[in-house]
């Protein structure tokens, strides 16, 4: 993704949510070195004295990082999605874009609440086997269609460009590709 340097970690979170078409339903945090960053009030609700302190995610901007910085993003502590964020390059552009964008990707975005990596692997096994006893319920749960190899850059880019808009509704399901007219 190409993101704006003035974005803070909360905005980065929203960009990641948009890129994955997730709905921001669950707790999340960034780990930068040892400290945690996120919504301080929520993350400290059930914290113990042994938990690392949480710092306000809105006080750290992407421009605060050095090029090649690497840190982690954890989303949905139950499903356990863990992502590594790498600040690859800071670009100086002639015109400053107003939103982030997606420039590349591979394969389908895992559905929200699929159960993390192992849940997604099981989901893929089920939908690949029409004889699986869980097939009908699972395919209905994901909207009747899911192609694990499908990556539509234009759809993902649109979602990322709209990441910070509060009135944008996330897709409930993976959109079916438009049929290509036969010649």
C-alpha cells in the first residue's frame, strides 16, 4: 500500500482494515519494539500490572519512522491476526495525494471472523469440497461465493482510498468478478 506520511497509527489501522475488507469489530494494537500502541482506554481495561503500557496510537505518525522500520500489527485477539509492517520507502511526490492506495496484492482477502490463519485454512478446505458436511453452511456464511485466488486490484484500491471516510460501508462478501463478454 501507498500511504500518507502524516497518517497516524489509528489511520494506518483503518487502511489495513480497508485493504482486508474487515469491519473494525475487534481489538487491535501495534507493537513497536516493546511498547504497545492503540486505544489506551480500551486496551488497558483488562490489563494487569505485568502488561506493557499502552501508548496513544494517534500520537505516532508514519513520518516518525525511519525508512526500513519494521513493527507489528495485531488484530482480533481471538482470531490472532498478526501482520508485519515494513516502511519500505518514503516518496516525495509532485502532488500530495488525499488518500492511500493499493498498488499490488495477491489472492483473496480472508473474511472477517474466519478464525485467523488456521480458521482460514479450514474455511478453504471446506469450500473446496462440495461433499464436506459443512460446505452448504460455510458457502452461505461467506455470501454464496468465494474464490481464494481472486484479487481485484481496483476493488481493493477503492476500499483503501475510502479507508478514512466514516460513511463508507464495507462489503459483506467477496464480489463476484464481472463476466467477460464472449467475442
